[in-house]
């Protein structure tokens, strides 16, 4: 038998069972899916911080001429419609 985990909380067991039933998976898979989703949510802030660091680094490497470009001039015509 593999690693075991005991759920000793009635509400937690009830919610896990409901998730399993609604998802059409076993109890173990429902708990694993819920844990993965929660982990993803908790790590979201770290991913956003990293993306902002990359953007700041890219901006620091751009020339003043590049920073002065207006992207709208390349994407839209004088009527505001896509080119």
C-alpha cells in the first residue's frame, strides 16, 4: 500500500467527497486536484512579481528612441481602426 493521509475533519471529508462526485474522480484525485489548485493560487503572486522583474529589466535595456515609440501608430489608422 502507498502513502496514506487521514482526513479527520468531517467538513473536509464532506467537501472532498462532493468534489470527487461532481468531478467524476476518486477521493484521492479530488483532494490532489484541490491541493494543486490552491498551490497554483498561492504561487500566483510570485509569478506576477517575476514577470514584472522581467519587464523592468527589458525596459532598462531599451533605447530612449524605442521607449518613445507609440505602438498605436503601428496598429491603428487615423480613424482608430486596425491597420
